[in-house]
């Protein structure tokens, strides 16, 4: 069970037992307030779909045993409020499956740290030329290019620095190997 599911279960257990009248205004207010806990639209939609499903099942189960109370009507109002939130998010949200070519946050962080390590190593070895540092710093700003294009850019920069004899070929190979570690599939595509 992921965090969204746990939050939805916890929230649902108190949704209709909130100490207020279960009318549209109150239920919508409670649901809307809870959605502020989530930043991503995908998480909000998952959360809403879970509590909607629970409301429907709960209503159906209760209606098998009872037919005269307001229980079913309260769930209908809740489902209506949930559907409004889902429609509102869907009107602005366009789901795009994350391409395997895009860097994850962890991968970006890992590469950022590796680039910092390379800069430290260059400094310790006496490569004080500003062009090297600018080129490496520039790479940190282009993770949005995707893995393949980023590694092509990286390869081009290292190749260029080697041709200009700013760094030696062996050191260029060492840098390239260090950064490509963990991204062998991408590196194979550009070689």
C-alpha cells in the first residue's frame, strides 16, 4: 500500500463522520482542504478515485441492509463532490507518461554530484582553466534535454575540450566513464 492509499484510507474513515452535516458544502470543503496536502495532480486523482470507490462500495453495502435512512444520500452527495474535484483536475491535467529517456530526480542528483566530484578533482590536479569549469557547470543546466541528448552534449563537450588540448585524452575518458556509469544503455545508443 503506497502513501496515497494510506492517506485515502485514513481520510475516508473520517470523511462522513466529521461532526458536521454531510451536505455538499461541508463535504466539498473537507475534500478540497485535504487535496492541498498533495502537490501532484496525479496524486490528487489517485486519492480521489480511492475515496470515490470506497464511497460507492460503502453505499451499496449499506443499501442492501437499509432503505430508509440518509446514509445513501450522504454518500451520493460525497460522490458528487468527489466527481466535481476529479473533473476540475482533469480539465487542467494532461497525463504524460514519463519517457524512459527523461532523467529521474535521483538520476539528476547523482549526475550533479558526479559533476561536482569531477570539478573538485580537476581543481586538485591543477586544471584551473575557466573554460573547463564553465562547460561542466553548463551541463548541470541541461538535464531537461533527456538522457540521450544530454549524453550527446556531454560527449561533445569532452571531445571538444580534448581537441583543444585543455584536458588529456586519458582524463577525458576517465570523466566519460565516471558519468556514464549506470547509464550504459543510453551511452550505447549514442556510440
